[in-house]
């Protein structure tokens, strides 16, 4: 299944703003987010993925695990862009109910004139 999350839209400056809507991931293995950022007057853009257990519920950061010397470290995932970029990122969504993505300026400076377009594909 594939869908557009957001057509090219001017980014938010000071707060993380929802990109499109929550995505139902139940029964899926992977979600691939495709995005196209065109830099404007802002320093850059941060895209933040979150997971939810139920629609409209509490959003938890999508964290990546690394194991070193028997200790597991969790690091919140963020996509930081400082120049024009069209790319994608794939997330393992096994066991995740819903995902959502938010976007916002990386430094709260300038007048945001940059745009972000985003779509996704779910695969089982």
C-alpha cells in the first residue's frame, strides 16, 4: 500500500508539525518514508518519527537500539536535513500499531520558505 502524506508544503518554524496523518502499520513489516525537501531561508529541517499504540494516543519516539558490551542503548531517530534532498528511509514496523511523522525547522531561525513533500509505502 502506498499513499501521499503531504504535497509540497512550507515547513513549520518553531514546533514539530504533523505530516499528513497517522499511518496504520498493523500486520505490516516495513514502512518506507519518501521525502523531498527544498531548502528555503531556514537553517534546515528535522523529521521525527513516532509510534503510537492507538489512534490519537501517546506518541513515543521511534528509537534505534545498539548493543555494546552487554548494554543496550536507545537513540531517538531523527532525520536532519540542511540542504535540498530527496530520499527515503525504511522503518521496521513489526509489532507497531501506528506511526506518525512530524516536521519542523532545525534552528528556529529565518522565515521558513522551504517545502517538504512526503509519501510512504507499507510492505508485509
